[in-house]
C-alpha cells in the first residue's frame, strides 16, 4: 500500500488536438496513433476518433450508441477501449438509461425511454485492416443498433476497400433493485484484456463491480461487488466506490476508484484486484478523485505509477481542477496541475509521453521528467 504525498516541481502539457466531443477514454494504436472514445453531441452521435501524433483527427467509427446522461448532462456512449490485433473491444456506458427519482438520491429508469438498445453493453469491432491503415470512416445506421442488440452482427463498408463487423459481446442488466436508491444502473466504463489474451475484464462504475467475460464460452460473471467506502464528512455515511479504470498489472489488475457523493477527501484510491481469488486490496491510498492509473515498469529501477485525478475539490463552486500525480517513491507528487475535468490517459514508453483527455474537448501531451 502506497500513500499520496507532498508537492514537487510540475510540468506544463501542450495541446495536441482540441474540439473533441466529450472524450472519455484514450488508447494507443500499434503505430503510435491514439484512439479516443467520444460521447458526441446528440443521441447516437458518438464516435471513435483516430488522432495522429501530429494532431490530425479523423473518424474511425460514427453513429455509435449514446444518450444524454442525467448526472453529467453530457452525451456518453462508448467509453472503455481495448485493441487486440484488428479487433477493437469497447464498453458502451449507460447514456440516458436512468432518471432522478422523486426523492433526492434515488434513481429510476428513464420514463421517456432510451436512445439505443445497446446502452450498457460490450461491443466487438473486427476490422479487415489494421486501424492505422483505415482511411475512411464506418458509420452505423440507427436501425443497426437493434440488429446488433438481437445478437446479429452488422458488417459495414467504408467505401474505401475496408470492412468492419460489429457484434454484441455482452448486454448488461440495465438496473438492479437497491433499498436506498430504488435502482442501481449498470455503467460498464473501462475494459482490459486478461493475462490469457482472451478473457475481458470490465469495471462497472454503476454497479460498483468487476466483471469477467470468458473468451472461450462468452459467459459473463461478476467476480466482485466492491463494498461502499465509509465517509467522515456531513452527508451520506458511505460513498459508492465507483471503479472507472481497470489496468493490467502482471497477473492482477489495478482499479482506480473515483468514489461518489459526498466525495470525501482522501478516500479515493487505487486498489489491487486478484482475478483468481476475487480479493481487492489497497494499493494507492489518500487520493481525491482517481480517474485512471498507468503502470510504468523500469529495468533496474523502482516502477512508476501515474494517477489521474478528476478534481481537487468536487464540492467547490465551481469544482476544482484535476491533476496528474507521479508515484516513483512511496510518496506521490503532483506532476501536472490545473487539468480541466480530465477523463483518461495513456503512456507511450517509446517516447516517455503521457496523453490526457479532458471534458473541454482537448487531448494534451507531456513528456515525463
């Protein structure tokens, strides 16, 4: 277990691209470009973009499921991304599936209906070419959503010689009963490929759970429901753990836990999850709002960890900015301050650069010291 520590000299990132539409997750492609999941600006207007290292954005997939989220008032659909050869796995978050109940702090299914039957699901996109070589976008039609939800793959042609087959991997139960909130929604937010190269592991930020999907049978199994975290500030006695990032760490996983209201300072954390035993143990404690975690192994030196925090003061008016923390000793130190609502990051070991998305629509980059 490691704790957060004092400040250090910080660095300033540079903007690689702006104008992204509610970017939620970013990953690297084999050739060093970046894939970004974006919620879009209208129902089912989400997309996956390719951003080159020169800052050029092109659309890879368009017409993806999304809806306006009742909590953030932003459109959200595709979130977590995992690329394996020519197959892209993506989580589709809850979108507009839920609404506020009559009593404060309660949740009910959206009485107006949902934007897409594919909300709260996992999709697989199998491309006929490497993603770095695809030169024109693929676009889903609105009618394709139900076809895929029915378990039938849809094959798209981009008019430039490439094809993409989109299929349903898993459709999560949209809601489960809860004695306090009436319902808890499913929000598959982050995805990772397991050590065997076949199984998928998903952090469900709505159900506060870790889910495994077998690469052999397709069976979906909840491995862990993370218990609430005790709160020490006025308001509810506990916070939801809100796991929103799951990252491979040897044969185990690092799980970033944002936590929910009342956003007690110091209770956010990164935990270590063992998929064989289902055990969850403390790893990085004393955080404020952990959104993402990066593990950087080094030969003949202590490993480094990067932790992205969404805000340094959730309850401020307006809420405080986020930051990037570096852990290369047991005491973590701020590396980048003043990040506006950062959502995700990826690290390129070949250039020692970190890339960060934020809800102002930017993708910024910085070279680690």
